[in-house]
DNA sequence: ATGAAAGCGCTAACAT
DNA sequence: ATGTTAGCGCTTTCAT
């Protein structure tokens, strides 16, 4: 059953059928009715491939992200897939997923696959896709010559590349300030991989310390694994080392919750003896006990903004090349109340 | 740049170019070299839409799942998206995501959209997509007349429908037995929505109770929300009611962790005064304190099996219409050791 | 081993 | 308002 069959059955040309299908207003009400009727009772559905061939688009967007099943992946990026799909579908775009492992192996190949599939645009989710070695970002710049590229919390200058950024700096600045102003003395800053995002967070921590007259010591800036067992050992080693701290600012809720677990297991009282701030406002931050104070990076806004810009861009409306979305601190029970200080 | 350009540039027919692209062995080594060379230096990429039109397939699979950003969604299904994408891509299939909200609104429409896109098969992730009212499943049966449908933990009889099932019955049977054999007296069974999956779990609980000579009381079978705050109130109301329990078997890690939080906040010692078993082996079960004993439903195996069957089916190899994958109990720290009983 | 040509089903420019 | 027709770029059948 194709458009010619419908054309014959309804006694009009294929052009008219096409017009009806695509909602053109240059069709008389009478023929429209007739055609619609024939379509309905024949169960005809336009062939998407033929349409794609003619229009050179099937309205699909390639989403490059880390595997949501990868234990090492950043869990606050998983909901982003949902936000993006929802917003894209609202605008009648399909989302094709391209999941990479955390080691980024195959990034270039995946981008090539998207281009081969003739996606209308590419969305890249996560700051780690932008690597410090410029050579590894060349494939993104190249892709942008074919289709617009939108980065969710990724920072890369280039033609046809659009960056949606979390305010990572302010994220940690707020977290650190919260601890300082609730009388925490020695604040540890914990990162995992020092991606671009985490670098900006570190700068926020340092700035907040400086702005409040605290001295920053490299001893208090540490790398800690996501992994539950490894992070436990990490906190044990800090104790052996004898490092004194009564506050922790982290780049990820996972680490914050690990710190919490360690403290609980050692009888350290939270937040009296130790205050902790996470990052991400992930599901972990709500299901732990005590509930975690954390900074929400507003990934939903990032995703909504990205899709808005994408849609407008594809409609030919010029879009700004970057947007920074503000974070917000969510006070829960792993930090001291400001009244009690 | 299309196949005709390549044809001209390399001095052979488009047929031969097509043969080279598709790896036919009926091409002389010499011409193959020549054509490949031209393709390489021209940067030519076959047009996927044209190919799709000719073959009537673009090797895409539609995945119907709940929105991973939906707070009410079942969090052990999120990794399934990753497993499926990984396995499908291994077999050179693209995954198009169709995320539904937990209320299932638009299910029928989404399935129609997939069919309109001419996907090669449909994968449905989650038992709740199969509803108790048969009328709401008709769209799935209808879809199966066009393309094979694979259900991840969904149970529906029908032509061209393939079911991968968790052993939900045994899941709760094991959990309940574990509590009984570690001397727990009064075991609460908590579900959230009583989906098909949860019904089977409830049956497992009842069977384990009966098999060990325990009497089952309806008072001990309760519905509890996923939501952190609501579930807290739920446990408070149980206390007001005066219900005595020293063990909980749940249908979801979320509920188990909520129970844990409540217990911690009330000074109830875990597992001595209260033993808890979750379900899902989700990220929550590892990041809580004490770490949660839980039943792993092996979603990864379910997904791998589904994709294997899908690929073979599409290659024309007959596949069994259902597979049940066994669960396994993961003992951690919210249940008593078997030696100490 | 290679090539000519028909066909896949739609859209859009152009004509009426 | 409606129709004719030429693409879109590939695969495949059938010759040679």
C-alpha cells in the first residue's frame, strides 16, 4: 500500500494525496475528506524512508552519552537522556542513542556512525566528551561541519557548536561558602576525574576559600573514586594519614554518600563533627540517611534549553552559541543549620 | 557526492560500487582497490535513507520504556536501556528511544509512531506496559503483526511476541526464606503498584511462608509508595497502628532503603531488630548504610537474551517465545548472618 | 566479473 | 485546486 494506491482509490493525483498527508491548505475540503477516508480504511501509512530520502531528513537526533548501565558513569547524567528524549519528541524528533563507555573508546567512530545515519543534529551529554587533548576533539569540530552539535555541560569553541553549561564554578563556590558560614574549619574538596566540569568546580572551591580569608592547602584537594569499596579505603587512608577535616565538598553525590557511609560506620556524627555537601541532587542524595545537602546543577534546564536551541536552529533561526544555567543549593541534613552556628 | 559520482570517478558501474560497499566477493581485487581508494579520497558515505528505502529497513529498533528522569519510574530499569543499546549496536542496530511517563499515557500512540518509522522490531521494557485490562494490550498484539515485539519482564501471549521474564516468584521466595531461616518472626511484604511482576513476587512471599509453616496475614502485605516522604509517613503509620514486625521483604530497593532510613531515624538496630531485603540490586542498595541485602533480577541477562533472540529472529532463525532468567540473592548487611541465628 | 535499467515511495517544481 | 513528472540514491535482477 503506497501513495499511488491511495491516489487511485480516491481518484486524485499523488500530489494531492501528499498535500493532504502534509496538511497543505491548498486542497478543497471535499477532496481532503475523501482522501482521508481512503487512507483511514486502507490503513495506509506513508513510508518514512522514502520521505527521508526526498527531504534528506528523518528528523532524528543522535545522542552521544555514557552508558547508563556503566557503574563508573556519572549518575546525574542518566536523567538527561529522559529530558532530551521528552523535549525532542515534543518537537517531533526521534532520539537515537549512542552509548559510550566511560573510557571514551570509540568516540570518533560513534560520531561517524551518526553522520552516516544522516542525523539532523548531534547532542553530546557530559563534560568528559570534551578532552584536554585537542586532537581528541577534532572529530567533534569535523562533525559540526555537517550538522549542528549541542553540548550538555561541555565546553568547546567552534563553528556550529552550541554549549549548554552548568555553573560549575558557582556550584562549588556555594557549597564551600555554606560550610564556611556554618563554622566548618577544615574543608576537604574531593573530585573524581578532573574533567573540565570538575576543574571549574575546584576553582569555585578555591575562590570561596580565598574570598573568606581561608588558606587553600593542596592536602585538602583530593581525588576519590566513585566506587563504593575504593572510596571507603580512601577515607580510611585519610584517617591513617591523620588529616583533620570537619567538612567535605564533593564533585558528585556518590562520593558524598560514600563519605557519609564511612562516617556512620566510624560513629562520626553528621553534621556536628562532619558536614558534607554533594553535587547533582541525584536519587542517592534523597535516599541516604541523613539526607544529603547537595547542589542541583539543573540538568533539566540544560536539556530543555539545548533542545529549544536545536529546534530553532534547524528552523533557520539563529541561536546564541552558549548558555550558562545557574545551580542551586539544596539544604538537607548533612550540613549544620545556619541558626545553630 | 553519490554512488554515481563514485562510479564515474572509478570508471566502473554503480552496481560494482554497490558490490564493493556491501562487501560482495564477486568483485576483482583490482577494481575493489580502485573503488575503495576513490571512496576514501572523496569522503563518500552511502546515503542511509536511500539504502533504507531500497531494503525497507534501516536497522533500527524501537525501545519503549519509562522516562529515566521520571521520579516514579522503577530505577532498576534505567540500566536496561544501556544494556539494550550496547547489545543492539554490537549487532549493528540503532536504538530509537520512546519514553513514556509512568501513567502509560500515550502508549498506543507511541507504538504507532514506531511502526510509522518502520522500525525492525520493538522492545518494551517493564512489566507495567502489560496492563490488566486486555483492551490496553491490543495495540501490542496489533503491532506484533507488523514487527516482532520483545518484552523485558513483560508477560503477554501472542503471535510474534517474545517474553523475557525475571523469576519474580523465586525472587521473593528466596528473600522470604532468607529471613525465615535467620530467625525473623514477623515478615512484612511491601509492594508499590501490584504490577504483574509484583503479583508474582507476592506469590513467592506467600509460598515461602506456607512452605515454612508460617501463617500469612493480610495485615503483613502492604502497599508503600516509592516516594521518600510518603514512605516515611507509611512507616510512621504502621508504628501508630502498633503492627509488630522484625523483617521486611520489598518489591523494590527504594522501599527497602526507605525502611532503612526510618529505622535509623528511630534508633532501631539493623539487622538485629529489623532485617530488610530489597529487590533490584540497584545503585541505592550499595550506597546506603548498612549496605542492603537484595535480590538481583539479572536485568542484564534479560536484555542480552532479548537482543540475541531479536537478532536471530530477524535473520530468519526461529526463536523460543519465552525465557525465564533466574534471580540471585545478594547478602549484605541488612540481614542477619546465618551462623549467628 | 561487470553493467544496464527497473524499482523502492515520496516531495516539489512546474504546468494547468 | 489539482495533476504531470523529474528527481532523491541506493539495491537487485537479468544480461553479458
